[in-house]
């Protein structure tokens, strides 16, 4: 990213406070909010020619405050500052997939291979490999007129046809004046376009985009993209989510839960098994070890859909422990922008952020150092709008080529002490449309995934009704809602039993309680360590769910409570084995027969 910086200083440092610096412009160039500047430290142990990346947060007259993305040791008053003239941006182009980046899009494996695990300060590496060659195939001819975001051609990036698009910042129609097939690096021109003003511009495989500017919004403004309502679910292969608390493709969801309740494991299951094209994992690690786990585990995982490496469809954005809080804040924006880029190609992208609380805390620290007026629990007053601003970038978008892509966003929230009343959880809840609340109690009982069915909700269950009617069953949504009611009813009977004992409840209530327990054991809970149960396709979920509905709807006549309990215990055993059996195998069929026999015998 250095190549975009000017070489002459146009400002000087006037104050330093941790990773916030104040600077004063010489008046040669205007200061811009969110502009990237480079500080050249002159004191202390700082080596010659080190350049520290910073971003302008606030401007007052010819002065500004900036957050520095590196340690500011050795930075002093009077140090020169170079203005890049560019907002904090990422590189977009082929070669993003399979990469592990830090929050500023430095490739971590490259960093590690060049510098070992102690990352030196001031290192800024190109995000996209400058030497890799890509076979570019044009899809338009000379003379074609196109808008920003329309495809000029494509290269093959792993399993995907990676579209090379007209740069997103171009206004009005551009005419292709030259385009050529060829084997090129990301820096070599493949086409030339004439802009509406008459100027000509070379097109390479890569372009840049400022991370804090929603890409789709820019395209919407130019009438290139159109927003669509989400109309299909993200199929995660997790029964509890897909059946009861769905998240739409292009929708939003959050997973709040106390420490150790299973947020990270749940996100990683969703990342592995979901039916999407591209997965972007933003790891704002709570512990450094967790981040290392993510990086080392993922490349070894097999993509269940293709049998290839999971990294073929994955990008990881990860904060190393050596990076200051400001980089943590940037990482979410970097991740979203990469997601928007692949959505623009017409692909379905899933972004997982773990944990958004760490991101909000970074914002709180920065805000504190800027001495802004604090809101609730010392979070900045704009916390709510920042959280909304992030989730609003999710959505379904159809582009200039008539292709439709989606960006689904799921964030974990880790409230201190598991208290969901705190500001980050509350702001997130008022933004997202699916809430998967993890419960310490269920995690303690090892009821995984430990999502509390009485607490959680999804607005998509109703919104996606047409999809369910078409793909699953005419009354799917209604049936699912009736089972949710059964779970709530079962829970209140359970509470009654704890007070009054089993003899204190009616036979009918006791059966409801047993049914709720049964649904929990065999449907809500899912074994992440079983190779079959870990990932259940939607049609199999439907089959199991319909069987459970038949059972619940059956007119069960028991002689006494023991009789009922025995019946459900046997049924639970059979269903668990059914869950472990390969779908439609002989074993599966035999278990189905036994279950049907048991149901009709009662
Ligand atoms: P959090 O991110 O909420 O702090 P983790 O996702 O790291 O919690 O989970 C903590 C531990 O709980 C895991 O190391 C694992 O032992 C257990 N766990 C969580 N989810 C599951 C699951 N679905 N299946 C089995 N064990 C799980
Ligand atoms: Mg975690």
C-alpha cells in the first residue's frame, strides 16, 4: 500500500497519546477524515525510514487526530507525517481466497515467512501476490459501453470464475477501447476504457476500495445495483438454525453468549457446512490462542461440499496480538468490503465476525482517548449507529450483469458475565433479524449447540414462508411455530414438576413435557463430533421433522407416567441412532421401520 503514499511530508506531529496522535498540516494539502497518513518516527529506537500507518479520525482547522495502527514508541512532537491522499482501503482482485490477512490486509503467512513470528513495525506488504499470473478471458468487445461494477472478463480463481469488473469509482458510462486475452499479473493491463469525460484509463485485474464506504451503496447510488429482499434461507446444515431460527441468505444474525458457551465452535460449524460460495472469517480473538487455532485448523479442513480444501472458499481476517486495538477496529470493515466485492460478482458470501464485542471495545478505547462524550458503559454515543452501519452492508444485490449475489452476516457477541442487557448486545439485537442466544446452563449440560430455544428468535421464519411452502411443505412455518410453543409449554411443566413433583401435574402435561424433552434431545441437539450428524441437509431435516410432527400429533394413550417415560426413552434412543445413520442407507431404513412400528403400536 506504500506505493500510494507521497514521499514528502505535509504535516507534523504535535502530540502523542498512546496510539492517538495529533498532527498539524503545513497547509499544502487539505486533511480528510479517514485519510491514511504515514508517520516517520525520528526518536528513540525507531529505525530509519520506518513509516507507521495511521488514519485520520477527527479534523479541527489545520489540525487532526489520527489513530496509529502500530506501536507509537519513538514517535515524538515534530516528526514528519506524509499524507497518502487515500482513505483506508483494501486491494480487490484474484488471489484473495485462501489468504489469512491481518486487519489492514497484510498477508500473515507472508509476514511470518519473511519476519518470523515477531512482526516488525511499519511493515506493509501487498495484499495480492505481484508475481502470480492469471489467465484473463474477456467477456465484452471493444466498443461495449459499461457502468462501474459490470464485468469485463474473468480469471479462474481456485473453484470460482473471478469477474474482473469496471472500477467501482467510475461515474457514468465507460466505453471499452481495447481489451485482450492473456496471462497477466494483477498489475498488467488487460483493457482500456474511455470515461464519459473522454479520458482513457487502463484496467488491471486489481482495484482498490475504501473500507468504510459501503460498496453496494455506492453502486446503488449509481443505479447499477438493485437491492432485493432476501427470499431463501442460508442452509447451515444445523437443525436448530435451519428449522427453528433460520438466517436468510443476505440476512443478519447474532450469537451472544457468555464465555465458554460455544460461540466460536458454533461459528466454525456454520463456516464449514453452510451452503454458500465464499466464507469470510473475521477473528477478533478473545484469546490469542483462539486466533492461532482458527488459522491452523481451517487450512486442514475439508470442504464437505467439494471434498477440496475449505480454504479454497475461505478468507480469514485475523488480529495478531502484536497489533494495537485500532487494527481490530479496521478488521471488520476489511472483511465486509471483501465480502461485498465477491457479492458484486453474483456469489453468495457469508461473513462471520467473532467477536463483535472486542471490536466495540476497541471503539470504546479509541473514543476514550479522543475524550469524546461517552454513552452507556463508556461506549461511544455512536455505538448503535456503528453496529447498524456494519450489519446494513449485508443484503441481496443484483448487479449490472443481472446476476444476484448475497452477503450474509453473523456476529458473535460476548457480553461480560453473560448479561444480555449490556449496550453491545442490545444494539446488535435491535439490528439483526435472527438471535441465537447461547445459554451457560445448556452448555454446562453439554446440550450442544447450546442455543436456548426459549430465548432465541428469527424474523425470517415468517419472511421466508414462500420458500418453505415451495421447497418443504405448505404449512411448514406454522408447524415449526407449534413445536416452539410445545417447547415453551414443556418448559413450564418442567418448572411445575420441580415445585410439585411429577404427581403434581396432569397426564396430559406430563406427556407434553416428555415430547418437549424428546424434541430437544433428538432434534435441537446435534453432535459436532459425529461425521453424519454434524451436517444435515435441508431435505433430511424435513424428513425427520415430519416424523416428529406425526408423533406429536398422534393420540398417545399411556397407562401411567412410567409408561409414557419408557416410551419416550425408547423413541429417543432410536432417533439418536437414526441421526447417526447415513441418510437413506439400509440402517437408516431399518431404524425408520422400528420407529414407525413403535409409534403405531401405542
Ligand atoms: P466461546 O467462544 O463462547 O467462549 P467456545 O466456542 O470456545 O466458547 O466453546 C468452549 C468449549 O465448549 C469448546 O472448547 C468445546 O469443548 C465446547 N463446545 C462448544 N460447542 C460445542 C459443540 N457444538 N460440540 C461439542 N463441544 C462444544
Ligand atoms: Mg470464542
